[in-house]
C-alpha cells in the first residue's frame, strides 16, 4: 500500500506563461513541485491563496507585479530553493522571481516544494468564549508578525471538551482541493490532562457501559454502536493537504455515535460543501455541542455520559445535540441546523426532549437539506432560524439580522 506521504509526492513541473491572459501574468500547476517534496502554503497579505481547477490541473495565477509568500512552516522544514521557511516571490513578466544577492533572480515553481509537510500551530488566545470556554487558534505561524488562523476553537478546560469551532469554506476553490484518503494521528496540543485516545478506545467504552450503565444494551461497541471521533471542522472543508491535516486535533472532535457520524452528520457536512461550490461563495461555519447525553442504566435511571466516566472522571462529555450555523456573509443569509447525537432512541438530556424540534422547524424551506431528517438511526435533523436557535443555545453566534439560507 502506498503511504500517505508518498501519495502526496508529485511530478516535476515548470512555470509557464499564460497565453490567453494579459501579457506579463504568470500561472503554474500547484502540484508540480519536485519529486519527494510537499506543496507549500501560498499567502498574499494575510490571506491564503488557493488554486482553481482547470481540467485536471490545479492552477494558481498571478498578475504582473503580484507578490506571493511561499511558506513551509513547522519543525525542521524549509523550502528546497532557499532553505528557509518563507520566500517572497514576484510575478515579473511571464516568470517568477525571488530576491537574492541584492537582485531578483528567475526561479521555476518546481523548486518551491517543502522538505516536509507544513505543520500547524495551536495558539492560546487567553480570551473567554462560550459558556465556560477559552479560545484557541489552530493555524499557521509564518513570520513573527504573521499568523493565519484556520480554525477558532472554544475549549472548556474543566470538562476537557470543545463548546464550538469556527472556520470558513471556500466554495470557489473546493474543486481544486487535495484528495487524500489518508489520515494523520490525532494530536493533544497540551489541552488535555486525560489520554483522549485511550478514552475513545473500544476497551474504555466497554468499561464505560459496564461500570456506569451496568449494561451494554445500547453502547454495544459493535457494528456502528460505539462512540467515534466526530469532527467539528471537517478535513474535507479545506483545500490544502496541510490544512486538512490541521483538523486532526482532539479539541476538534467530540464523541458521536458512529451511525450518526457516518449518517446524517456526514450528509450535513457534504451538503454545506456542495452549497458553497454551487453558489461559488465563502461560507462561515460555526459548529458546536449542547447538553450531555443521558443513557438509561440497568435500572432505567438516566446516566450522564462522559468518556472519562469509566475512570470515575467527568471528562469529555458525550453531547446530546450537535449544531451548525452556516452563514453566507456576503448575502447576509444563514441557517442553524441541529442534529441529535443518539441512534438508540433511548437517550435523553436534562431539560431537553431530543425527539422534538428545538425551534420552529424550517427544513421544508431549506432545499439543500435533502436527506431523511426524521431518521433516528442516522440522527434526527432540525432546521432553525439562527435567532431562534440562539434563544435555546447561548453559544450560537449572534448574527443580528440575517435572512434564511434556503
């Protein structure tokens, strides 16, 4: 089997002039870096530059005089051409130029590969957020004065659980994203005291069922009846392979029933990407949790479910509800989607009825919600006006006046 690293190795290519654009513009095939190297990150100002798909080629275009920061962040990483983590390029005539020895020298794109996969940084923001959370930023430390945020995480350090995340989906560039079925290991980022990987293990989940519930009637840990790592900001929402890998932090996942994670939650994630692509727009996506799931024990008494409960610790709660707010900033349209993290039909939560809409359900007005919203086995789905959802869930963002993203 070909490893994930080797799948990202690409053939040698070169910078070419754009024959059908204005004289002096530049274009290059993003993947045409030197064999054995990795795609760098591309930045203009304080924004990532993404390719566009033309046929089967992932093309990046620059106008005459445009400047481009090429970056290979992470330990022991560097650009092959300069042996530095960042290099400034300029589109001069029909070619790329880099500063060197007091003057610009012509370079070809195939020299711009990274020696290693770019690695993200998690920065504590020291700002309060949500109900009892503190902010963290997953992103890219490119220069001492340049950090690009990819995912905002609001993390509750007491429960060791994330309340919500925020990220953007760039619909105009999703067709040109890296397609890679491989997955890196999850990272702690010094945010947890618990061994989260161990808590998600099926061995721990069996102990959870036996100790806390004294029954494996619902948490069978067989088939899809176990608790999986459910992404908040999913890897497939991002363009570059390095950005996709940056979603693999334990703080960017929560316990979800596998049948739900692979069911209507997956359908919701896919529908958001399809909407962004069809509308060729950028969507701001907030993803969060609400409540703690309760399952009945052997005596039919409700038990709050925490992955840490097998060890007697109320850490990493299993959320009762999952929600997303999808916001098209440009058109001032948004919608709140709530899905129930229960496929047993037996779960409950304090002060919540999981089988009833948390708001006036407007799914019949949202054409892109085209799956069976009433299927409990894959996760009940409800659609809300954002202001209505916020009245129930305080951590939902206040978007002021927005119309329905239908």
